[in-house]
C-alpha cells in the first residue's frame, strides 16, 4: 500500500483575549504548527502502513519553513517527505493548491490512498481534499471517522455527518479526509525525532511535477480576496448575574423570557 | 472540457442553488435560505433562480422549491440518490452545469455540500468560497461578492471569482433569510435523466444511519447547552441534557469533556469539532480557550456559567452567571418548570 498524506503548516491559535468593546477575540500570531487535523491523517496513514506494509509519503506545499511540518510527520513514522515550494506557487487558492498537490501525487506515482485532514484551521474551507480527488478523478470520502477495512481493491470507511453516519466503500486510488476522533496521534520518540531532523526533504518546483504555469499561483487562482475587515462587534454590555443560586436562576430565566429566547 | 473560458463567460446566466435534503427526503431548511439569497442576487442581475434537486423522489420537493422562490427546478430522480454519493452527484451536476451554464451556483455549507461542491469546482475549474455569511453583487462589475469569516472568525474576507463561471459559494445554514412560501407562485419543472456515465466510478454506499438521539445535531439547533471540564463526568452531562431538553436544544461540549470520554465527539464545539450558529449558547464550566471560542462566537446570545468571572468566556458572554453550575442548573430547571417552559427535546 502506497499512501500519500497531505500536510499544511498553519499558525497556532495562541491565547484567548477578548476585546471588551467588541466582545471579539484579539488575535495574536502564534508559532507555526502542523494543522491539527493533519496530525490525525498522518497517524492513520502510519497505522495503515504498520498493518499492511508499504510506504507513507508526506506532502506539503508552502514556504521553505514548512519543512518543519514535514519533519514532524517524519518523526511520527512517515517514510519520506516532499515539499512543493517555489515563488510561482505563492498565493495559490484552494483550486490551484489542489491542482499542484494532485500533480505531485501523480509524480510520486502508484499512490493507492491519499489522506488529508478534514480542513485546515487557518482557512477552514475543507476544499483542498475534494479538489485533489476531482483533479485525479478518483473516489473521495470526507469526515472519515473510522477506517473499517483496508481490502485488496477497496477501502471501507465510516463517515460522520450532522445527523449520524454512513459506511461507504471506495475503490483505490481513493482520497479520505479525516476528523479528530479517528485516532490519538502518537507523541514521537526522541530517537525518531532526531532521525527526522536529519532526513533529507526534497523540494519540488512546478517544472518537477509538470505543472501548467497557468494553473498555479495567485494569478491563476479563480478566487481573489477583494478586502478584509474586522467582524461586526458582538453586543458590548455583559449582563452579570451573581448572588444565591435561586436568585441567579430567577433573574436568568426572566431575562431569557424578556429577550424571547425561550 | 472547460466551459469557463473567458470567451464564453457572457453566455452564462441565472443563479442556481443545489437543494439540500434531510434523510427522510424532506427539504432541509437551508434549501429555502439558499433560495432567499439567490432571489436577491437574481433580482439585482435581472435573471432567474434555478434549483437543482437530486433525490430518489423529488416530486414533492419541486413545487415547494418553486413556492420558495425558484423559477425553474431541475429534477433528477434515481434510487441511488437516496444517500449522499460525492462522485455520482458531482458527475450529474457537472453535466447539467455545462448544459445550462449558470452564472452563479450556491450550495449549503453542510457536510454534504462541503464535500460535493469543492469536487464540482475542482472539475469545472472555477472559484469557490466556503461558508459564506454574506453575498452581494458588485454594482459596477456585476460580479458576485462573497463574504466569509477567516482565521477562526477573526477577519471577514470578501472574495470574488468573477473571471470564472459559475461563481460558486457554499452558504452556512441559518445565516440567509428564507422567503415565506407563496403557494400561487409558478415555475417550471425540468426532469433530467441520469446517464450511464454519471454512474461510472462511483463509491458504494453500504449503510446509512440517522442517530435516534435528537440532541446531537448542533448545526441545526437554535439552542445549545454546552459543558466543559467542570461538568466532571457523564452524570454531569445528564444534568445538561435535562436543561437542553427543557429548552428544546442540543448538547455541546468542550474538547476537554470529549477527550475525557464523558460525551461523544459529534458534540464537540470548536476548532477541531463543529462550528455552531445557535440563537442561544449556554456554556457551562467552559473557560473559553481560543479553539473553543472559534467554534461558537457567531451564536447570537452567549450565556456563561462559571465560578470564575475572569475567564474569556465570561468576558465574551452577553449574560455571565457567576457560581457553581451544579447548584445553578437545577435551580434554572426549577425556574423553567415554574414558568411552564418545557419543549421536551430538540424537534427537527
Ligand atoms: C490544536 C488544538 C485544537 C483544539 N480544539 C478544540 C476544540 O475544537 N474545542 C474545544 O473546546 N477545545 C479545543 N482545544 C482545547 C482548548 O484549548 C481548551 O483546552 C479546552 O477548550 C478547555 O476546555 P474547558 O473550557 O472545558 O476546560 P477548562 O479550561 O479547564 O475550563 C473549565 C472551566 O470551568 C470552571 N469551573 C470549574 N468548576 C466549576 C463549577 N463547579 N461550576 C462552574 N464553573 C466551574 C472553571 O473556572 C473553568 O473556567 C484545542 C486545543 C488544541 C491545542
């Protein structure tokens, strides 16, 4: 089984501070980390390999410093890693990103299974996984909660949705996006982390993967950001209720009724 | 196969919505919300609203879609459409989009829409903006402006993909306004058959289960009672369930509670759980770390119950109740009983 796992480096969330005027979160740039959902994808890929044998390749697109995310993947048991990095990739939206990743997966060749996190927590779009599957014209399943069976020709998975779950069977090559609850990612052993730091991570450029220059980067991305603005303020005044539990409950329920919330 | 080349952009017309269904085959409320949003855009552009309805039997849904604002309904019926199948639905929609050439296409930001629509955008080579909370037409260029939260809701970004057709967006449930049903509104239903090719290279659906428990569905809930580490165990969540049931709401949880094994993962709210948009969110013993706040800050009214009034959640809350949740919640339940408030579970 040859498995590719897609990894994105994202800013960590940082501490929660609330702006008292707008009741909104004050955002502080945290350090760069592996997208939380991708850790579950890496772990699942390594577990499958440990059961069936084969190879896991971690793939990321990003600046040179995104190698740190791939190093973390290597320390968790991924066999090798590849970084797509070039100015020409810069500013790619989800369409252009999935195009580049799909091209890289084709270049790796013979991949049976592609794992991604459910979404990246910076953009929250959940569009890259399905985009890769579309470009490779392969079957996909999002929100995978359990892998039920890794067969010779098919993989059977349980997906969750708002109202329950379903079990679906996909023929290889297939793409899965996984949710948090699928496993508990391992903490890398010191020895493995050290080995991972020494590992060579090749960098691929557009020409290495045969990418059409008109389909990558900012200028080829269908979506363009027109403007950004802070979110609207949440009501400013906090109604503070304390006192005995009886009093608090009485004031609270009257307030719910007054505000027509119940 | 590319319909979206610059030279034929002008030939694309009308605003499409992709209807969303409930497991029992009824239309999901978000379908009507999409129609409401589509009508406003269509009026601005002077064009029609079309609704694509894919299902086992959409004969009941089609006239409903018309009464809520669709001028035309593209009805596709097939037994295999009873359950969500990404590849199958994408193949059908790709073919229909190429045939009828909409200018704008809107889908629901549900688990189905968030899997299906990006696959479709990937195939068509066009832009897609996820989870939009605002849509409008640029007066000068006629291009669709799509506003969505980014970076966990810390920024509102406005995005356009006017160089490509259709311009696509998924829209969060409970954000857009549906129109009242107008029973005398007229429209046309176009039946489209499934082709053999649509059914090629599609996955097999083995089993689909709808949870009997009604308090898990966080995305549609108007009221959510959510518990954190302070709830201390499964028994504590039973207390929260009782409150939720009185209010007709669902039960949510922080990651700390889920990872402790007190409640199942589908209840988790936040960055690595679900994003919710309830009218009323009652956080019981949840401190409000950023990963949790990201998932619920769009709720209309936020209530926090905590012993410590300096937590981020207590500061963000519209109503902050200081005290021990194990003492206060039973009193709230008593008080609701006194006022005869008992919705008896989350009715969907
Ligand atoms: C990558 C990553 C992703 C994450 N994703 C999520 C996510 O999706 N969702 C999420 O929720 N978290 C997430 N977290 C975890 C998050 O950072 C916090 O650890 C978590 O939200 C804390 O949960 P809590 O508020 O229940 O617990 P605590 O922070 O321990 O807060 C408990 C609160 O209860 C109060 N309290 C205690 N006893 C009582 C009582 N008897 N009555 C009233 N109040 C009481 C305390 O004063 C305190 O404020 C994530 C973390 C990381 C690193």
